């Protein structure tokens, strides 16, 4: 299992965090997504077949690219 915190400058509220959670939860292998709108960060836990690249690509697709 891997875990990483991503900086997401576009996060402004809890709704943004929920949008990210919903988008990333569709990826097979994503186990947990937590977000902090004040810090503009999300923490993702995942395992194979998901990769960091897939997570970052999905973040871009849903208009919350990682910095």
C-alpha cells in the first residue's frame, strides 16, 4: 500500500474535497482519500493497479491538478 499527500491549489472548500474523493474513489485500488481545504492538500492511500501517475491524471481530468 502506498500513501502520498498532494498539494491541490484549486481546493477552496469541503465540496472540492468531496469532488476529488468521488473522482479518485472510482480508480481501482484507491483505498482512502482525505482532504484538508485549509491546507489545500489531499492524502491518498492506494495499491496496485492504481499508480501515482493515474491519480495525478485523474486529478487533472476533474480540474484539480496537483501542484
